[in-house]
C-alpha cells in the first residue's frame, strides 16, 4: 500500500472499494456512494488540504463518477491539480479531468494554458499526460492553440511522445479535417519511423485518409506490403506478440488498407498476392486472434482483383470456420462466404450442407446471418426451398422489424425467380397472410403492378393465367376471418380489374363478395374505398359489354350508406359509381376501358380545354391570370374586391410589400375613412401596444354594452398625431360609420365582420394536398420499384412515372394594403389625404373649435395638459380623443347619450350614419352646461378626478 514519496491510500479509501465490491444490490451500492458523496463534500471544503489527501479525494470522486453519480462539486479541484508541479499530482489531475469533463465543458478554458505549458516540458511523462488530455478535451475552437506544439512533438526523441502526438493529430483530423490537411506529409514520414508503435499509430489516420481518396496513396502500396511482410516474418520485437501472433492488430489494419488500395486495380493487387498467400499458409485457426487475421485476409481477397489460388485458400479457411463447433467461427464463416460468392458463386455450392446446418441452429443471430447468405445465393433452381424456409422462419419470430425485412426479401425473390404463376400467387398470399400490415406498402404496389403488367414475355396467355389464378386464390382467401388491410386492398383491386375477365365468375358473384368485404371491414376506410372502386369497375365493364346491370340489394344499401358518409373520399366514390351506372355503353367504355391500368395517360398540362371558358370570363370583366413568377411580392387581388379599380389606379397605389415592421403601436383612432374635418394635428403619446394602459379612464365598452368587442385597427394610418406608415387593412365603402362633431368613427362590429369575411374569402381558394395522397400517387404512378430480372411487356410498361403531378401553388392571401410613403415629421399633415381612397361623406362639416367655443380655453388647456405646462403644446380637447379607442364609449354614458333629444340622426344614402349636433351657445345656465357635458361625452371624454375644474365649470 505504500508508494515512493509517502503517497499511500488511506483506510477509508480501501474500505470504500471493499464495501462497493461486497454489495448485493443496486440500492445498497447507491446508499454507500451517497454517503461517500456527503463525506467528500465535507472533506474537500476544508482549508489547507495536503496534496496526498486531495489526490485521494479526487480518486474517490472518480469512483463516484464511474458508478453513475454526480461528482461535479469536485471538478474544479481536479482542474487545480493539473497546475501542480508535483508529477504524480499533475498526472492524477489530468486523469481525473479527462474522465470528468467533455470537450464542451465550461472548465476546459482553464486548462488550455496549462496544456500549452506542459507540452513544452522537459519531462516526457508530463508531455504524455498533456497529450492524453489533448486527445480527450481539445475541441475544434481550441485546436489552433495547441496544434503547433503537437506538430513539434512529432520529432521528440521519446517514441511514446511521438506516438501520442500522432494520436492527437488523428483526433484533430476527426474534429476538423481542414486544420490538419497540410500535415498529411507528416503521416507519410512517420510511416517509416524506427519504432513499430509509432508506425502502428500512423496506420489509423492513413486508413481514414485512404478511405476518402484512394488514388492519392497508390504509391504507398509497396511500403504497406513491405511492412506487412516484415511483421508476418516476425521481425518485430517480441513485445508486440499477442498469443504468439506477431503484432496481429497491425496486420489487421494493414490488410484493411491493402483491400482499399487493391480494389479494381490489377497492378496493385499483384503486389499483394505473395504476402497474403504467406499469411494463409503460416497461420492456423488455433486461437481467436489467428482467426481474426485469417478472416481479414478473406475480406482482403474478396476486395482486391481476384486470384484463383487465393480464392481457393480462402475457401479452405471458410470450410474450417463452418465445421467448427463455435458459433462465433460459424458466423464468421457465413459472413466470409457471403463475400466470396460475389466473385465465385460456385464456392457456395461446396458448403450447402454446412449452411443448412446453420439454418437449423438454435442461435438466432446465426440464423439471420445464414438467411442473408441464402438471399445472395438464390437462383431459379433453389428459389422454392429458400423462400419456403424464409417464410417458415418469418412465422416463428416475433421481431416485427426483422419480419418486415424477411417479407420484403421473399417478395423480391418470388418476383425475380418464380418458377410458375401458381407458386408465385401462393407465395404472395402466405407473405401477406402471416406478415400482416408489417408488409411495406411498396410491396403491395409492386405486386399489383406485376399482376397488371404480367411477366413481360409477350405471352398474353401466361399473363391471363396469372390473373385468373390470382382471382381464384383471392376469392378463396376472402373466407378467412381476419385479413390485413394491405392484403385486402390488393384483393379488391385484383377482383375489380380481373374478377370477370375470363368469364368464369359472374359480375353479381364478384360484387357480392366485394360488398361483404366492405361490410366486414366497415371501420377500415381504405379497404372500403378500394371495394367501391372495384364495384365501379365491374359495373362499368358490364355496361361497356352491353349487358344489363342488376345491382344487388346489399350493394344498394352500401351505396346509400356511403352517399351520406362523413368521409368525403368515400362519398365522392359513391357519387362517381352512381354517375357511371347512369351512362351509356360508349361513354363508359371511353372513361373506363377494360385492362387499361398500364396504358399511358395523356395529360394536358396546359389545360387547353379551358381556353374558351377563360376567354368568355375575361370578356365579361374577369381579371386575367398572372403567373406566379410575375406576381411575386404582390398582394392577393381579393383584398381589393370592395374597392373601385379605377379609383385605386388613379391614386397610383404601390403594391410592393415593405419589410415587416417592428411591433407596432395599438391604434386608438378610426381607420382611413375619416372626414375632411380632421384638421387638427395633435402630438401622439409614445407608448407600445403591450404596455399601453389608461389608468385614468374607466373601462371602455361598445355602444351595445359588450366589453368583448374590440376594434382591430392594427396598422391603420393615424390621422391625429405623427404620421406613420404601416400595412393597413382595406375596408369597404359600406362600412358603418358614426360622425360625432365632424369626426367619422367606424363601427367596431362592422369592421370586424368585414375583416373576417375578407380573411375567409382570401383563404378559401387554397387547397392543400395531403402527404398521404402525394405518396400514394407517387407510389402508384411514379414510384420506383425494385429492379426485376424479368423485362416488362413492351406494350404494357407503365409510363405513369413519366407524368408528374404538378401541384399548383395558390397565391398566398394577404390582408395587407401597401401604405403610402411616409411623410416627414416636420411637415404639416396632408389635409386632403389623397394617398389612399377615403370614404366620402355628405355630413355637414362642423368646426370642432366652434362647437367648443363656449368652454373656457384656460380650463380646457388645464384639463388636457394636466400636470404639464400648457404653453408649450397646443391646448385642444381632441388630445383626449386621440387616446381613446375609436367608436367606443363608456357603458354608463350610453344611457345618457341615448336620452338626448337634441341630436338629429340622419341616414345618408351611402350607408353612413351622421349625427348632426346643435351648435352650443354661451350661457352660464344649467341646461347649456348639461348640453356641453353631453357634447364632451360624445367626443370620448368622461369626468375624472384628474380634471375636476373642467367638469365643475360645465356642470355649473
């Protein structure tokens, strides 16, 4: 337990290790570790801890971290230990930080400077400890800080330092390849290092570089072959032997590199034949490491240019692997055999019995590997046995993922090597029946396409027999109690296309079966959809053939049910079936020809048949279509349907969209339909929409008394105050308005309804195609299928993939109107406001100053500018109006205003309600004061405690 320098482990540390090793449960282990954490927290927090104790505390923290508990409270102490001058303490600190921290930890920045200093140390042990930390902790951002020192260490006299420097550069290459791209020559030079350890470390970065660019390293083939020969001849020191095998890991890495360099290169491969053959002859399979080297030799032989002698040697080794009792060696033999049959298929025939034994082995992993080999070995002569074996195995396993893979392979092999139509249909039925919905939908599409196109041998009789066999088998299978949804879709499609093709089955019999399917699987919408389409095909074929169609009662009930279905897809199919039945034979034959699923479909992409309709609509005043490329940045024309086109064009409105503004202020004023009496500019208070509050005003409600209805005037150009330019919402001329004292106010409910209607109208034409329909269309008409070895029939090759479904992009609706140019702040407001269309009003223009001439100006200024000096700003009662939402009054004031009989209400022809107020006259009597009070209340001002003088004077 003692060690030089007095650094020893205490009894507490040994007891910790012993108690952890003696625990019987995870709960007991956690209890011991949690107690240790509390102890370490208490001990580390003590001042002036000796180095030997701190070193032991850090090692105990390593134990805590290794057991899955958090020891982050001690990370900083490990970082501090890396700064110590004592070698043992420093190495312990580096060991701890490499275990505790990751490259993105916040404490990494604290040890970069220490690493830089230690990389220049004279003690190579300190340098090695720093290089270990570099390999673990340096990230992409800190690579430039240590890269120069690491490159210098490639020439260090100690081989251990050079080896670790190579490893550090390899790490840099993984993190940032561009940072060491100029150092590739250093890897080439270190390949000739005198120390085998440095040379072996160099093979790792060179392997990565060769994997990316093989041609740049072809000149190193001779060097690699020479090194491999020296290693195989045991010229390396005994220290590199492993189980009496000379440097096996260096040999494995060299064989991997040679496999890359010799792929497809006969000249380079010829240089490798001798040394690889020597390895085959010298080594045996007595040890696992020897088997590993032999397996790598087989992989190399299967990759380089083929050589008959090496292939024979590889086959002998594979035979030994397969005859072994070890499952691991059998697995290696199966994998190696799968590599060799790509080059020499006859090799697999020599080991058929061994492969069959592996199929019957209880080891599931070995079985799966063997099925992969059988999949590669399949031919037309053995396809029946192999596929039957695969289906039996698929039935026996519960792994859904692998069951899906086996089903896909069975289908692929049956399509390529089916010996007969009968066997092919039976195989497909087994796969769908036992794999269920795990079968990929593309497998079903490929099966449907194969039945439709036939085997492509220009033999219509064989194709007809295939379809007849499929119909008979599917009618028999429909009696099963429960069938997968995908399989039912295939059955319905085949029965609809070919159920009555050969005349063996009547239309009523097939339609009855299809109705039974739709009734039995009433909750499966795709199956019902396929069944309805199949019914439509059968009835269409009967009508086209001139035979009378008698719909069965169950079909009629199914039709009635689907015509009222909540599913729009099923409802549409039912209406289409109803329409087809009512057509004559010639029309039905044109729209649904028999056996035309693989015929070309002529698609008129330009929709030329609509030209007459378009021309007629344009003559009636419809807007011509603008291509999407030309209308980029323009708003939807539907936003302007309520505006006069000629008036808009006369004002030269610009429709280019501005940049999205920052969060705008909540508009508290009427929209752009103000009368021409809005002549008084008032300074606008600076506030934001979110934080704006009116603590001095009571709650505001609409005239109807509802507190829920609020005007949505975001972006409307302000008329009172500083001119602003932001996207505004267009309103119609029919918007209901109120004019109070010459101020036109827009009714809140009307404008909200207008915005809602415009939003709905602008969004209505947008039609999105669901991803499921897109995928289904692409799979049926444009999807790629697996390559089949049998060519398709020339006149039945599906060309649906040549027709691309083009999805028209509807113009994105927008509720914004491009604002006019922003006027300078110093300029007076434009009194006519011709920048955008305004709602004209026939109301009498009343000067608000004349209406308020009965008020004391000093009192008005006092009320408006409460708490401020009135001399610097224009005293006007409209300032209060600018801070009040347009068209909204106090709920309690509604009764008072509704009871006034003086104002006369006139309905103008344009739909604008105009209130004409009687002009107020001076007078101290109470009646005049009440009238003035009502007038001010109509203007949006309510009595408050902050302006008592104004209303005290008004009320006498």
